[in-house]
C-alpha cells in the first residue's frame, strides 16, 4: 500500500496518534501507536511535529511520512516550515 500512496504523492500526513494523550500513570491499555508503528516497521522516514492543541488544550501532533530514500527532503521540509522552537531539543538533551 505505501508504494501506491507514494506513487501519487511525495508526503503522507497523518495525526501522530488516533486518540488523545494518556494520563500520567502511563498508557495502560491505550497504546497510541496505531498510526506510527507501520512506518517504523516499513522503514519510511517519518517525523512528528507539533500541530497546535485540541479542544481540551492538550498538544496535537502531525506525522509527516516520506517515501523510502527521501530522508533529506523530509528534514529539509521540517527545517523550512516548522518553527524552530517546536523542534528544539528537550531540556537537558542538546
């Protein structure tokens, strides 16, 4: 299926998670990897970027997926269109 999608488009945009965030006690039975795991397994370059907040004020992520071999183009896109503060390293990591 990804080959068919990427024959017609350079990028695939999806929500990062199919549901809202889990509580501080961890995900429990609510694992929100349904939209990311397939691309982790397939080896497609992908990145999750902040995309605002939902009605409850919680952050929403946008996953951008590129065809195989388009890692540099994906990173270039993120550098050009995502505000620098949104991709800054987490405190203590950079």
